[in-house]
């Protein structure tokens, strides 16, 4: 990795001493760093994010475990924060830009000329809207110590795994880091997945949302699917910009704009690319609760159910795995 100077050598030595596993998807390896499995391709960005990012109190972060509905939550958050600027929605940026362009992941973007990027971030229009997959304990100190608001989304681990399997298989077909779904499942069950273990990630934000409910809003994909109006109201209230009665129409328009069918059908999401790495269409697959039933064998169901029951026991946290409609 490209860490430079004396400190860079120390960091490199530290990285070489970390436990390492073969990666899947885009990353050749995962390193066990600060108690999570960091994809090798993200180490530099994570390091820069932790070291250089300065939070501002009115920042809004979307945080998530990968493949949990991040794209949807980014779109909703961006639209809610900016609803005064784009009242008609006719020229809305979400019609021509993928949510990942509008709400960047800082651990992926803070690479290359970091000094210049950090200066640019400091001059951005406020409130700034960013995203991260980092587990709560690994967030930069300035985020943990400031009053910024974090909206976290997670999803039942069965659908998260299946969604990840499809997504990371796209990269596997063009790289040598190929594994079967059975191997990927074993690794997921051992916690070895980018930014995992899944349960530690979810529990970290869950605990923080209980301790500091004004700082972390904890959402589940399944709940948004079941009652999006209720949750869009919750997000707007949490962000301190509640929809008043006269803005009900605006709220409904935002919900429609960010819906799976609408977003999937936009030109930018059908034909555009994100960071020259991936076609935007891959961020929109099925968008359903319960697709995992088409991929799990009875033994896989038994194994993951047992692990999740044990890991989440006593936390008060549970997940729906089937749609109730
Ligand atoms: P599936 O692979 O199960 O279809 P992330 O955004 O964190 O990468 O999560 C991706 C999952 O969210 C994918 O699930 C994707 O289809 C779904 N998704 C993307 N946009 C959505 C939207 N607007 N509404 C609901 N689900 C969405």
C-alpha cells in the first residue's frame, strides 16, 4: 500500500502483522484490523479517513453493513436534506446521478491526493452528507466525539449474504478471487466478509443507538419496505427537518423518486458506472425481502439461524426474514 514516510513504514509493518484471509469480490485479501475484516483495497482509504477527516456538527452520515439497503438510504437522506432546494423534483440530482455519487463513502474516496480532497470536503455546502461502511468503534474520533447524526441501515443476514453473493460475484467473474457460494457462506458464518463480522457491525451501531438515540438512528431494511412513509418521517424528524402538513406531497414525491422501480429504471442507473469500477445497474437487483429462500439449503438455514440466535442473544435485536405481505 502507498503509505509514505517513516510513519508509512510503521503502518506498513503493522499491516503486515495483521491476520489475513483470502478475500472475495474485488479485494484479494481481508485484514483483521481493529476487530473487523478490512478489504485490502480499502486499507489506505480507511487509514486516511480515520486520520484526516474532520467532522462538522451538522454532518449527516449514512452508515451500513454492505448490501443492506445503503443505496436506498443514501437516496432518501440526500432527498430529505435537500428538499428545500429541489421542491419540484423535476431537476432533481437523483434523476441524473447515482446515489453513490451524491453521498460518497469516505473510506473509498479518501485515496490519492488526500490533502486536496480534505480541503475540498471542508468547503462543501452544509449540511454535508457522507457514507461509511466502517463499524462504529472504528469511526474517526472526530465523528464519535461530535454531534453529527448517523443513520444506520441493516438487513436480515440471510438476504444480506445473498445480496452480497450476487454483487461480489460480478467482480469474481473478472478476477482470480473466485469462490463458490458454499465457501462464501462458510466465510460469512466465520465473520470473514468485508467490514464484518456482520453481527459485530450491527450490534455496534445498535448499542450506540440505544445509548445516544439523538446521534444514531437505527433502521432495518425490512421495516422500510413495510412502511416507508413512517420511516421517511422518522428520518426527517431525526435530521431536524420534519415534514409539515403542507409538505406531505413533497414527502410522497421523495418516496416515489427513491423507490426501487423508479431508481432502477433511470438512464443513469441503467447505463452509468460508479467510479469506473462497477455498472450502476448492479446496485439494483431484486429489492425484496426473502430472496434468500431461493439460495439456502436446509443445513445453511440451520447453521446461520443458530449463529445469529447466539450472537444477538440478549441484545433485544431481531430481524424479519420474510415479507408479511
Ligand atoms: P438485492 O440484492 O436483494 O436485490 P446496498 O445498497 O447496501 O448495496 O444494498 C443493495 C440491496 O438494496 C440490493 O438488494 C438492491 O436491490 C436493494 N436496493 C437498491 N435500491 C433500492 C431501493 N430504492 N429500494 C429498495 N431496495 C433497494
